[in-house]
C-alpha cells in the first residue's frame, strides 16, 4: 500500500501542498521502520475480485477496494482515513476510524 500513499502525498490537495519525491520517500522509510506493511498477493487479488463483485465496485473505487482487500488478507480490520465516505460501503467488513 506504499504505492497508494506515494500517489496521494505527491499529488497536491485542496488543503495540503504535495510532498516532494524526497520528502515522500523519507516518509516511506520512516513508516517501514515503524509499521508492518501489508503487501499485495494472489490471495489479495482474489479478495479484490470478490469485493468488486459483491459491492459493485468500479472505476476509481477499485483503489479503495484494493486497500480493503489487502487489509482483510493481512488480518487488519481497522482503517484510519480522511475519506470515510469512500470506504463506508465496506463497513460490514472493516471498522472506519475517521481522521480529523
């Protein structure tokens, strides 16, 4: 899910400027030292396909489903997010923790 993080923090947001590639990489190195990083796998892809089918996921929502699939395969059931609305459909499977 490092890919998703890098894509988000290096893209300017209405309320936040983008990080430079150097800043983003430094963040990633710090995160990898301090947290378990859930990587994608064949089992994750199977979960993703099932989420797409069961929840009618399409377009950009696939990225959100990919995060949820990776979480589930790795036994992670809580998601800290600024984008609660994007993940609400998956609440039967995960617990959402809104960030301010």
